[in-house]
């Protein structure tokens, strides 16, 4: 055959394959989400998320220490709040003696070197299970911002390095930036959940936190999965309002959205490889239907290849262990 171009030449050996490799995932790219629960000496399995646990603070601190040794330096804790502490206004979210704020202070006291991303959203604390204040079945935008402002300020005071609003209310990035700046927290950053879709892939996370909406769905604030131009509008707003990082969530069904934001914005793009994406790989690999480790690597790499520099992923620890071995 007279074939001049033979792409297979660059795949002939491990060495040439490594030399021509275009995309790498490093443990430095990863943020590890963790679940925090009340009490002591608790490590409660989450059925739909094998290897992930609801941890009491003592265990959470141990887990972070182990992860630091593996090279993971960025963490995003989420709290599981007891049902009787939830109310319509998520007041527990800015109780300085509450579970989450106490944990933030402790984490930063023990490990000042980590970068701590704190979750700004009402749903873990809301008796309605929504990310906003509910009145007559409607989610109130501007009233919700005031709650988010109090929450973000309390988190900054507790030591958060970056606050991460995951609620999708309009104007929240600008509002939080103003609240933080007015209180002297100009160095606290904002990781904006810029394009957060109304997705079926959040189920295991809501199991872990008991945070599922008590009625209806989140379609009046989370985005329609069909839309990518709308993601550009959200990104323009978040950029203009002062976001430091723009995030797409979920990751794998939205690689095109990651790529679009990457190509159109100069801020680093993050992607949230969410609970359902994690659960799918875990479930199929437990059944022996796919090689879980290879599938993990392939997925994380594809998220990086699409243009995300930062990946929030429940695979962070497993990935770092694999790198070490
Ligand atoms: C909501 C929030 C969600 C997740 C984190 N914060 C989604 C939701 O419940 O609507 C999902 C993360 C995951 O699935 O891993 N503030």
C-alpha cells in the first residue's frame, strides 16, 4: 500500500505514546468533595457512592490529613444537617456554632495550607430542600441572596479560601463579592457554579445529604440540559460580577459546555464530576462490566481535554492512590 501518512507510527511504543500525549491529569488539578455529619467517631457508608462516607469531624480531619499526604490540597466539604435544624430560611447555615462553620475553623486550624472551597446554598439547611426561599411554591431570588450573603460571610470568617455558590440564583456572584469586599474579605475568592444544569445525576449526592427537594424540581433555577448559549450568558454575568473560577456541572454529559466556556473566557474553567457520574462507574465496575480504574482515568482525562483545568471529583483520593502506586 502506498500510505504516506500513518498515524499509527506515533502509537508504536509506550515511549512515543507518552511523548505525544496531549492531556494529563495531575492530582494538583483536583478538588475533593467530602461529606460531613454531626457527632464523633462516625464513618457512615453511602450506598449509592461506594468508598465515600459521611464523616464526623474527627474522621474528616483524619481523611484530609491522609489526602494531603497523597498530594490533594483542595477540599470541598458539604454538611449533612439534622432534620430538626432545618427551616424555611436556612438559618442554621450561618450559626457560628453550627456543624459546618465549626468544621471550617477546625480544618483551617489543623491544615492552614489547604485550599478550602465552601458550599454556599440553602438546600442542606432548608426544610423545603430547595436552594432558595420558597413562598407559594415559588423560589424567591432576591430574598435568597440575603441568606447566601450571610452564609458566605460566615464561611469567610471561619476561614474559607473560596466560597462556591451552587444555588443558581440570579446576581449572586456580584452580591457575594460585595458582601465579602465590604467586610474586608477581598482575598476570599468565588468559585461560581456558572452552568449548573437541572440534572438527573445529582441523586446520590442528595441521598448522602438528605437534601432532595420536598416538592417539585429545580428547573426554575438550574439550567435546561439542552442549552449551551445560555451557559455563555451565565458565564458573562459571573465574569462581570467578579467570579474567579467558572464551573460547569455535571461534567461528562456537558463536555461541549466546558469546551465552549474554555474557548470564550480567560478565567480557569472548573468542572464538577458529580455523584451520579461517580456512581455509574462504580456500579458498572462492581458488576465487572467495565474496568473501573481505566474508566475513571478516561473520564477525568476527557474532562481535562474538553478544557477544564480544575475537576471536583469523588475520585480524587482513588486517583492519587493510583498515581502513587
Ligand atoms: C445544590 C447542590 C447539588 C450538588 C451539590 N450542591 C445539586 C442539587 O442537589 O441540586 C450535587 C453534587 C453531586 O451530585 O455530586 N446546592
